[in-house]
């Protein structure tokens, strides 16, 4: 050992991890309930996933394999820097493959590949309170959760239909967990909501700035709120992925030129690469290879 | 009609430290009856209303409510969940300032529909139909259903607030200066509307007002308060035409005759 200051394994000191683990255990015991915790300053700005990073740091062990995604992609700034961070401070193995990962930290997506028992999905959450934009008082929202007064959540959906003719909320779509707490699934597209229902993997949510942790344990009921005459629907896409030809996946729009050219590709890059490696091809794949 | 009182108020007092909010108030309110509480500013009208509607806990005394199951319940001993449920189903509360009673950033339809959704209505079409029906009853054009109350005039806001409160067919409505801040012609329309609704729905209402004309038009019975105590009560016409207490006589004689 030299005299230079060193980091504890996974950056956070053991007392902090203990505190966060206690919050996580409580969150798992009460699915969907937001547990306050003493969020620490992290070496990255709020909004970059400080909540998710603290949860990951607290549950990470030396043998874990970490995957980090940002909007489904493994190669965007947020994903790359958080992955590099844990490589440096915890020296853990990292991967981009969903199957191989034991812990997946995510921002705004759930991987297309079905998660399995033993895997943990850690969400980065900006605003954990689903009632926030309807009721600004924290004292009141806590009371509403405690007394299960969720009529206001439907007021939001009512407004959507009144203005747009259909439920226009496409992300952060409110869900009811295990028939009790209404929860914000973080800004994932509502396309991913059905994947949360009865998931085999443990799902943990960390909001660093708002200092809240909540969780959905494996095999838990997660139901998206809706009206009887306007049932919950997920987004559907006209065309399959332009690169791998996948249908029933969430697609990103990519602008190709300034003449209106565009393509729709899988937002989950690992899923797309996997399919291409298996020989699936979309209509623009040949195109791309020719250009290369 | 049931002959049992809807609300039994027994010796209610509220002290703010050593100051008196209201003291030793007792009365009974029967279904379908409209009671006006009048008095000058600072006489304890609003404190009393807050104690009755569980917005404040009385320092002493008991307020009992005749629940739909026929039982009398002491409001102060009810759990918070039950009390809040009562407030949004069986009761209504009309604030003087509509901005306190409305959600200003959601549409008129959602404002009316909120209570329905809170009690578990999950059919958009039905909620909207009920909302537009109620807007019509309070004389707001159905084409305004998707406008926010921010775009409404003071009188419309107050009418919307009334619709929002009455949509769950409450049995008891509290009104705190419902016509305060409205000009006289709008006041007249509002009073007309409230009188019609109270009559049609058989509502019991407790109306706090400093305006004796409001009491005369709406209420069957009235209580006059001064310095926190009820100094005179009786049938509205009797109190206004034949006031017995010197203070009531002063109050009645200070109305401007045009």
C-alpha cells in the first residue's frame, strides 16, 4: 500500500452501503413503496444516474458481471462512463450481453431479452413520485400513498384522453404494484411495462437527487393503470428493425440525412447485434455493409 | 324523510392558546336543512365551520355525524382514512376562493370527475357524461368541458367548484362565504342556482356568510355569532324580522336599503 488515498471497493464506504442495503431490503419487503435514504454525493452530476449508481455500488460483489445501458444502448456516454467507473473502483467484469450480466444498471429501458432468476435490474430514476405533477406537496402525496388515495392518478389519464382522444402518456406510465402502491416505473417507455409484470429478476429503483429507493421483487404483480373503455396499450411499430428485422421490439428513429431519410432500429443494441450474429437481416443491413 | 338529525354538535369550543376561536356551540342539523352562520369578521364563524368539517380539531366538545349505515360517529374519533373518505363522498366543501377547492391546471371535466375516480369509477365515457351533465346543471357550457378553470371567470369557477362537490351526491355541504368576491348580479345567479340544487337534491348545508341577504335567500335557520359564541338562533325570517339581541338588531339595521 502506498500513502495515496484509496477507494473502498465500489467507491462507497461500508457504512453507506449498509445503510443503502437496509433501504433496499425495506423496499423489497414493501413492493412499490418509496423508502427514503441518505443519498450521497457521487462523482457525477445529478441526473446522470447517481441513485442507480449508489444502488449498484451497494449490491455489487467482486464476482458480479455488470452491464450498463442508456436508452437501450451499451455504447452511449452515460453507459460507457458508468461502466468505466465500476471497472475502475470495483474492478468487476463488465459485459454488454444481457444473458451474461448478473447486474444490469439501466436508464430508460428494460432489455428485450427476458431476464431470468438471479439477475438484478437497477433503474436510474429522476422523479420517483408518480403523483408529483398533480400534487406538489410531499406531505400530501405521502398521505395519499398511505391511504391508497389514487383517484388523482386517473385524473391525469382522463386529461390525456380529453386532450388527445387516447392515453397519450408514453413513458413513466404509472403502474400499481401487488395491488397496493402506485409506482413510477422511471422514464421507461410504456412498451416495457408488461415486462415488469411477474418478472423473474429483481428490480431496484434508485433516485439520487430525490433520495428514494423502491423495488419490485421477482414474481410481483405490476399492472398499468387504465380505464375500462380505454385499456392500456403498448406502442406498436409499422416496420421491423431496419438492421436485424426484429418485430415486437422497441425501435429508435435515426435520421440519416437532411432530405428526410430515416431508419428505425432496435433501441436495445445488444439484442440487435445478437440477432444479426444469428443471421437475421433487416432491409437496410445490406446497404450498411455495402457502404462500409 | 328521516327525523334523526344528520349532525349533532354538542358544546364545541376551540381555543387558539388563550384566545377564543368559538365556545360552547351546540346545535343539531336535520337532513335537507340549510343553516346559516352569520356574524362579523373575527366572530368565530370560520373556526366553527372548520371544527365541524374536521379541518380543525375542536379543543372540547363532540361533533357526531349520522353515517349512511344509521350509526352516529364521533368525527374526532374517526381514523384519518375514514374521515377523508367521508369528506370526498358524503360531504362537500365549497371554499370562498375557488382556487383552493379546484385543481386549476386540469380541465373542468377532470375537476368534476376527480371524486368519481377517487371512489373507483374507471369508465372514461361514464365519467365524462356525468361531468358534462353536471356542468349543464351549474350553467357552464358543455363546450367548456376541456378548458382549465384558469380560463373561467370568478362566477364560473365558483359554479364549477359546486359541481365538483355535488357530483358524488353528498348529504351535507359546507360553504364558506360562497358568494364572497363576486359582483351582485353573479351573486344573484349563484344563489339562485344553489337554492335550486339544495332543494332538488335535498341537501343539508351549513353556510358561513357575513351577508344577511345570502342567509335570507338560502337558509331555513340561522345562528348569529359574536366573540366566538352563538348569541341568537332561530328561523331565518324570525331572526331577521324580529331580532331580539341588541347585536343582532345592530347587524340587521346596518344593511343598506337601496
